[in-house]
C-alpha cells in the first residue's frame, strides 16, 4: 500500500509541475484555434482562461486515463488498508449493530 501511495504522491508532484508549466489559452483563442489547441494538448495540458481567470484545463486522453488509473489505485489502496485495520464495510457494520441492539451479535 505504501509503495502505491508513494508512487501516487510522486506522480501528483509531477502533475503539479505540469500545471505550473502548462500553456494558457483564452476562451476566444480556443474558439478560433480549436484544432491547434487539441494538437497542443497531446504534448502538454492547456489552461483555458476567461476574463483573465482560469476556468478549465484540457488534458490528453492518455493523461486522463493515467490519472484515472492512479486515482483508482489510490482508493483501492485506501480500501485495502481500511480492511486490514478491521473495517468490514458500512453494510456489515450496520447489520452488526442492529444485531447487537437486538442482543444477537457475536463480538
């Protein structure tokens, strides 16, 4: 679990670096140069600004899939750690306490 968490933290740090190094495009530029912006996204993330403030980020499909996979791995590691520490799930916990209140629970 800790190896996955360490990897997640390192990759998140890399992602933060990408955020600060990404290209910035105005909403008007995006409208005018959509194809060019989509080409740029294959190499780096693009921040879209409207009225001088960031409103969106466009990332490549590959980056999206990588980030989704990392997030899933992170949450799976959290679930596994919770289960190892004794957490049995909300449904099982609810049933246990219902049985305990009825006097039927086995600790």
